C-alpha cells in the first residue's frame, strides 16, 4: 500500500470524516435493444408512451431508434440507483406491447443496414443535430455498431471530501480557492489509475465472448466458428470492448492526453477540428440532405469512444468540452461494462458495490503521470484481457515484466480490500462490499465463474449466441411483467413522459433560424471561455 493511500485511508477512517463517503453520487445508464417476440430487431418507432427521446431525462434512445437508454437519477447509494433502474424497466414493459428488451451487449441477428433506423428526435434544430450526428456515425462505423449496448456507471465524490484531502495535503488556506482545479486533477488521477487497472473489470464482468456472424457484415476477423450463425474466441471476456467493437481507422491513433484537463481538452478539440480526407471526400450533404455534421476526425467530442470519460453536467447550448474547461470535472463515467445477461436490469448490486470500492481505490491511490509508451502498455493489457482473459497462464505487462493475470488480480483485490471495509463501516452494512470482493476473488480463482465463461457455456448448450440472448430476454420479460409497478409509481413515469412530449413541442414551436446556421454555430463553438 502506498504512503498516499495509507494516509488518505486513515483520514477517512476517522469517525468525523467517514460519513463523507456516503455523500458521493452514483448513477447508471443502461442501453438495451427493443426486439420483437422472435428476437428480431424491433422496426417500430420509439414508443410515444415512453415520452420524448429528446427531452425525457430518464428514458431516451442512444444510436439506433430501437436502442433504448434508461438513465437513473444520481443517488448516494448504488442500491437505490438500481432500484430506480428496476422501476424504469417495469414502466417500459407496461408500454412495449409484445416487444421485449434484448438481454446482451452484442445484438442478435440484425437486418441489412438500410433497414436499421437511426434515432429520431423530432424536427427542432437540436433534435435534428442529434439525428444527423447519428447519420454520421452510421456512415463512419456502420449501423450494426449502433446496436451495441452497454452499462455506463457515473461516479462522483463530494466536494467536502476534496476539501478535506486538500487541507490534509498541507495546502495553505489561501490556495484552497483552487479546489475546482484540485478536484479536476484528482479525477484525472482516478482516470489514470483506471487505465492501469481496468483490465481487471473486463476479466471480472466481461460478458460478450461470442457474437452473431451477421454483426461483422463480412469484415475480416480472427474469430473461431462455434456454429453456423455464431463466432467466438474460447478465452474472450468482452468482444464488445475489442477491436471488433466501436472502432475505425480515423480514431485508431486518437489518444486524448489524460495527464491534465488542459491537455485532454486540447487533444479532443484538435480531433474535432482536424479534417479527415476520407470523410471530406464524402462531404456533409448528399442530394441536399445532411449526412454528417462535419468532415473532421470527430463530429463532436463524444464521438471519441473511451472506456472512461471526465464529465460535467452541461448547460443549454453548451458543448461537453466547454463545460469541462469552464467549470472543471464534476464526475467520471465508466463506459466499459458489458450488460450482464444474467441480470434483468443488466447489472447486479454486487457489481455496483465492487465498482464503488474499485473506483475509490483508483481515486485515493497514488497515480503518476502516464507516458505515451506506458499508455500503450495499459492498452495492450486491456486488449489481451478482452480477447484472452480466461486463457490459462495469460500474462500482462507490469513495470517492464510479464506477470500472471491471476496473480496480479489477486494482489489488486487485496489492495482494494481496505476500501471495501471502509465503505462497509460507513454504510453500517454487514460486509456487503467485502462480500462482493469475495465474489470477485472466487472468479479469479476459477475462471469458469466469470460471466464470460458462463455465457459461453450457455451459448454452446443452445448452439447459438442469438438463441441465448432470446432465452434470457424472455426470462427477463416475464420477470418484469409478472410484477408491474404500483399505480402511484406508474403515474410518476407517465407524468414525466407527458411532460417531455410537451417540452419537445415547445422546443419545436419556438425554434428560430435555419438548421444550416444552427450547425455552423455549433461547429464553431469549440473554444473554451475563461474559467468562470
């Protein structure tokens, strides 16, 4: 254990300070495809009973029109966030008719690209901006990739905790006005440690070792054949997070610097403003219709597909990167988690408890700056784990040496244990975080207990990744339909849906100016103002 981690643990283990850990916030975003009773992609529009995909804060769509996204409010306890996520699923099922929600990250059998509808957000300028952005994604990556689903985990610690650490580090009172900068630096420290250790999450929670042949759309690959319609890798944990997922040549060399907020913002904005010849050849319009927002490496900064992002809640008309550089980092978003196909809501509370301990460890532990060479090593460790994580004797690179994944995983879990214990003391709960840690240790000891191994066993049994996804989807559909929401809970969601539809109507009625002007203004709003 490092001196910094020891010191900060002792600080937070004090009765006067331990309660700060309960003041942080957790939120979940769960993506899931709507499917018909046979497991085919739903071809229907976003159900109007769920409200407006543009303005409903808790139910929207991601890329494809059929790719629902459920967003929980931020809660102090992950258990409460998951309770809210469960309720959202129950409300959705009350409005889906005979449709169901797909249970896995990788889609089942997909129709041809031209038959996959892109998310539609209405005719307002902002709604069209979201839609055209997705047209650009379809152009750049293909529509099959717009049907991949994941779990995003939003995590923050309270401002009071950063103040406490700043004071304990001996920062003079007159410099503590730099709290915002220190908080941003600390979240980037968390992100760097996440880069070092996130391979562990892929081993423990990866759940996409196989996929349907149709997903690849004839692309070259090195996968093995499991059956006529299913490809896999025998020791893979998450093909979703491999180079078969959301990747393309334009992004291949893009590695935003995560040693400081300033360098991160600078590198992302360079990509947003740097032309890319193959996109320029296509242009932004075809037959007078917008097909992408720009011909640059990235249309907008969120197009950069990262396993973790620094975030700040944006204001109306503000770009994500402007919010970051004007007001600093507010929370982090972990984006590498597969949907757990054995859990009706896609994630278990035990996974959430472990993530809290893991992210607290990444935050409090020392986190040196990462050189370009070190960054490549971390990326290679991650890539090895997603494709070969359960391979007997697999090694990863640490401090210039090859070490066994299982040995390093065990070491890491023991380093995380004091954090789990501290969270249990703060929650006054009977060891739930340590119990989750024990579950993870069991997976390290026996790879057959990992979700990816369990998925592969089921896929082999059924002979098809699509058949497994449909089996789990039907089980989960029955689970939610057998226990609908209480009328009062249902009414809250219904009111939210109605309010969002009314809000979208107002946005569309009060729009001014042409869409061309709107895009031009958006594309030039990439400079950060002075810190405010």
